[in-house]
């Protein structure tokens, strides 16, 4: 009898693993270009640059759709991928709006540094569209050589 139960359980587990998987979709729309020049000097020639800059409150919008299940839970991780970056510069991100939809959303409303490894930004459940994100750049100074610094912010949705 135990052998029959064990065999039935193994077949049920294989059937569940072979079901087609469905992944939640995430789309981020927007970009931020910041030009810093002589007009950004704190008190004119010979002074330092303003050290902190912020984007518009809804610089990027994120849509999370096709969440499987009636109460599908997810989290959004964030990281950056540098094309050209200076070590003194720190990019920060925060969620500034809940977006719309039938699902929930929580966390991510305080600026957090965006590093080169995934870190949880915010979480929620079910579909949400139009979630707004704001960026902040710190560490700007005359000590950072003039150049074009570029990075890409990557948002990843993780089904939970």
C-alpha cells in the first residue's frame, strides 16, 4: 500500500511540473537625461557644483500585467547596468505613485540606491499599470571629471 501511494504522489508531482508556466510581464517607459554645466555651480565660478539632482516625479512609469492567479503576488527588483559611470555618482530611485488596477502595491516610496546587483524595490499583487518612479543623482562635484556618464536601470518582476 505504501508503494502505491508513493508512486501516485510521484506522478502527481510530475504532472504539476509539466504544466505550462506563465510569467508576469513588466514594462518600464521613460528615460532621464541630465545636463550639468556652469549654471549648476553653487555660487558661481570657483565654487562646487550642486551635489544632488532629482528627476520629475513620474520620470518612468511601470506596468505589471498578466499576473497569474486571482491574487498573484510579485516583487520588483531594481539594478543598473553601467555603460560609463563614475564611482562617486550614486543613482537613487523611489516609487512616487501607486498606478492603477485591481491589485495592491507596497513599499519603495523612500529613495534607495540603485546598485549593480538586484535589490527589492517594491511589491504587490495582481495587475498594476502606471506605477510612477522618480530618480535622484548624488555625488556630483567638480571632482568628478566632465564626461558623459550613462547607465541603464533594469526593473525585474519576480512572481512570488
